[in-house]
C-alpha cells in the first residue's frame, strides 16, 4: 500500500474500522511513512481535543429532576391509568407466587453469569479496541514509546502517572514470566487516555500491553457477576486479548500469545486476596470507572510461597 | 416498567444532553430536546429491544429524530447533496488533489474555543456525526444507526468535517500568525 492507496483509509484506520487484512497493510505502510502516520495522529489528537472541549457539558440536576417528574406523569404504554391499576392488582393476586418461583429459578440458572449476549458484545468490542490500540502504539510509536519525562523505575512511573491521571497505578513485575518492562506512557482505548505499560520478552520477541483505561460507556450499564472472576478471551489469530473482572473493575491485557498462555499469565497477575500472593495497590478512582487495573506482585510473599 | 426504564436510560442523560447541546447550540433548547427524547423513549419502551449496542445509541437516535423533526425535516431525508455513498467515497478521496502534507500538525491544545466555534459552524449532520465519533465513541455502524444513513455517508461526513475543521483552524493560525507546532510525543 502506498500513500495514495492509504489516503482513503486514513480515517477508518484511525477509527479502528478496518478489517484485519487492511489493518495490517496500513500498519506496514505507516511503519515506513511518517507523513501518513502524522495524519493518523492528527485525527487522534483532534478527537482528544473535542473530548476535552465538551467534557464539562453535563446535564444539570434540575434537568434530571424535570425529566424524572415528567416520566412520572407519563402513562404506561397501552393502557389507561385506571385500568392499569386494577389489572396490576389482579395480576399480583393470580400470578405472584408463580412469578416469584420463576424468578428464583432464572436467577439460579443465570448465576454466576448475570449478563448475556449484550455483555459479550460489549466485551468483544472492548477487546477489539484494545487490540487496535496495541497495534497502533506499536506501529506509530514503537514498543519503546516510554515517555522520557517519566521515571525509569516502576514505582516512579506508577506514582507520576497516577498523580497525573487521577488514579493509583501499579506496574506489575512480570520478569518471572519472561517479560521485561520497557516503558509506560499515556495511551488509551478509543481515545480515552489512560496508562499503558509495555513489556517485551527478548527470548521470544513478544510484546505485551497492559492497559488502564476509563471504563467505556458501553460497559457502564452492565453489572458483571460477582461470585467469580469472569475472564473473557478473544483473538483474531494474531493477538489475544483478555478482559477480566474483579469486583467493580474490568481489566485488559493484549499480546501475541496463545489464549491459554495469556490467560495463564493473567491468572498469575489477577488479584488473589485469598492466598495473599498478589496485593492490589490500585485504589478506586473517583469520577472514573476503570477498564483495567495493574497489580504489583509482592515478591516477598511470593518467595514464601 | 418505569423503574426499569429509569435504570436503563437515565445513566445516559449526560450523553443525550451533550449531543442535544451540540446539535442545537443552545442550552435551553438542549434541555427541551433531552426531555422530549426521554418522554418519547419511555413511550416506545415496550417496543425497545436491548440489542448489541445498548440503550445509548437508541436514545441518541430518538434525539436525532426529535431534533430534525423540530426543523421540519424527516429522518430519512435524502442525504445532503455533497454526501456520497460507500461505493463513491473512495473515488472521491482518490480524485481530491494531493495536498502537500507536512509532518507538522496543528497543536489543538491552543484552539479549544476556536475548535468549538468551528464545530458550531458545521452543518448539523456533520456536527452530529463528528461528535458521535469523537465524544460518544460510537463505531461507524452505530453512527449510521443513530443518524439513519448509510455507512458510506458516515465516512463521508466525518471526512469532510475533519477537513473543514483542519482548514478552518489552519486559516485561523495563519491569520493570527501563530505557528503550527510540530506534534511531539
């Protein structure tokens, strides 16, 4: 693909809308063409500027109250108000015992997976976005796009990034798994700026990304099951992405590993409060929902185990 | 049903209000639009199916219809004269003159207010697509669903909106004798 051929795809590439084959062709071109890479970057910067410009446009509490009040006055669709009341009473008398039994049954069957296909689609979209961001960072900035202004030690990186982004960030030590930390920067998924830790395994030449991002809006409505960590894995044949949940947060890791290997790596890193092998350093972030959290492996505790 | 609607829909009020504000450029009108959107959504809630995109695109689509209905334009109005369909979009790009491109790019950090002014000057259809892309983070398919147009139309509107904004702000920088700073990491 040359510059003329790439021109028609610049917007779609920057927006993560190309299929895998075209995406790879585009990345190959961008690796060699700083001009086109600059144009892609301009689109990303424009999006961030627009987000910044309209960030403070929010609905007032007065508007919320007004809408709630207006909804209270709205009749339920399909029935006059009087008939609906008497019909509801009849429904409760006749069907309540059956409805209660049915809901208990449904809850038992659905537990622990509280969400169905809509969560899967939202997670799949998040995973696809993460893969795109991983590729974009590598293609446009290289794996070593460590922000030179950040300290070189993991603690220092975490401290500065956390202060700047308004969150407590921890950079996990993955050397036991063969991955060396080579940098950290401010990146995001779909334009939502967060923290990006980059790792590389020299033996296998594999690159791994761990993202801390604000929870995408499309996941805001979903409540994940809380009885067990639900791990969602997806891949496109080249990159695997793992999205997993613990408590109220969602986490994202992306690497060209097999699904099994990435999940095993993730399992090592995930919070495991029961056995004390890992300890969460990241606290809840006010004002944002996290889409990924970075943990610190407590090496002292690991040795004891 | 009312409670279920509120649980599902109210978390997206900020998004609906923000889009209403962008489309109307008026806080008062934005609030009216938002309220009308929620009332219409509630009335249609018994027919709503929680599809893969969730309630937010559904609410934004209703808002889009409310806004353009108020201006006497149907939702499925033929696309703007300079919209193109998907098949012709690539041709249009190919035929555009190759503008010499410099590695230097606009540093948008200096142009927050000017950027918003430039956005306000865009046609509502372009404004809507641009903000659905940039702020709501919708995919092309979701934007097409909200706007009731074809995928190629979305791509075309985004392309044009970005072009207009870029041109507008480069002109502004030139008029004010501001340099377009290199975008450095």
